[in-house]
């Protein structure tokens, strides 16, 4: 019996976030610049002596089970929705293998703002295609992940997270009414290395997104016309940022983050609660050129750009403020999957 594994990277969104959300993306064309990092959502499919299919989330400490088509008995709606959407890819039971266990965990907490939910969906889909021995088109995989999250489950949001998890790397994603265009940004590895050396990310705490329905509030304000010009402005920053990266002007890239953050806050009054504003002001006092919340807002992870020789000073200040600073590196790959032999897996676990 084979053990199937997969992982999908999370991402840091730099510019254009919010323009990938409907209806702006379809009506005006969205554009987002992001890059994947070495924080992953990981999943593994193994045989189980228990009949049916069991889902086990290690970080959420939740278990859900489905036997012979009956309803799920646990509280893991996202992986349940993936499996319900792809019944033809599920592994078949046999007398020797009556059941299977799908185990998963994330390198970042839920609501991190790093796209962990989409990375989970993409990693599961990649794993299921691998189990079934079927191929797929990367765009179709990203759109399927989008459908499961945004349509089947009704979770508000855009498309950048799913595409980043599938394609990976530093890319500009062009969103519209037709096929999404994926534009790789950097050919010189030094640009990514230099940017990475000047960036700090840290977890500030649980987002208020779910409590305040932040994404719904942003969409409502856009539909009313209150924030259309701010969406246009934040989209325009993408081209500027891309040019700065290609010219290795990392300090100017960091300063542009500050300009874009000031515009993004106008999307909704809930994007930057007082604790976020306090930490951001403190970071600027300790040398940060600029920064932002890495997701829709309210909390989660923040990212700051600063001069290399002030990096430790800023890290210490953020730690004193209660932020969990997290090491990271950029990665240029998207979702990955592989297979190991069950016997080899068991022997490795004993070492």
C-alpha cells in the first residue's frame, strides 16, 4: 500500500489585494502581486483499520468520519467539502483496506492572512488527483479550489490565494471575466534574496474578520461606490512594485508598501483595529520603510520591510510588543505531491 502526501505553500500578498474579489475583478479587472513562502498546509492519506473515511486535523485537534455515504460526524467543513466535491477521486475500499485516514495540519494558525484555507483545499485536491492517477490543468485546479471555497461553502474572498497555492513564486495575477493570466515577475534570483533579507513577518493574533464580516463589509462599500477609487489606486501599485523589484530597488518597494497600506485602510474601517495601528506605528519608529496586514485585515500576520542593518532592532521591538516573529523564505514552487511505500513510512517513523 502506498502513502500519499501533498503540501501547498502559503503566500504573502504585497499589492493589489481586494481587487481579485467579485464584483470588482469582473467589472474592472483585478491585479495582485504575491509570492509563496515556506509555510505549508500538509496532508497525508494512509490506510486505516476503521471502515469509511476519517479526517484528522492535527492543529485543530478535530476528527470527522464518514462511513458508507452517511453524513459527516465531525466539524471540519473545508476538507469535507473537498471530498464531497470529488467523489470520483476518492480511494476505493477493499476487504484488506476497509478504510482510509486523511491527516492534515498547517504551519500557520487559522485566520493567519497567509491563504492557509486555500492552501488546504489545493493540497487536498492535488493529493486526490495523485491517488486517482489523473492529470489536471493548473488553472482548472485553482478554479476548482475557488469554487469549493467561495461557491460551495460560501466563504467570502477572492482568487489570489488559490492561484498562488497552485502556481507558486513571485507572480502578478490578472483577474477578469475570462481566464486568469499568471505573470511571473522575477528572473534574477538576487531580487528575491534581497527582498527576503529585508522582510519580517509576525503573528499579531486572531483576526477579527469572522466577527466583523470584514470581507462582506468591503464588498458592500465597493458596490455602493464608496471605495471604487481606492481599489483602482491599490491596483495601480502592482505595476509600480513590479518595476521596482525588477530594478532591485527594494527600499523603494518597502516605501511603496506604506503608501499602499494607507490606501488599503480606506477599504473598511475594520481593516486596521487599534492594536494593528499601534504595532505599525512602533515598527515605523524602529526603521520599517512600510508594511501591511497580509490578508483581508483585522489581524493575523503582518509584514514589514526595513533596512538590513535595522532588522534585529525591529524584530526585538515587535517581540516586545507581543508579536510572534516567524522566520520564512520565499519559494518558487506551488503545490507538490509524492508517494512513499507504507513499509518505508513505518520504518522511518521508528527511527
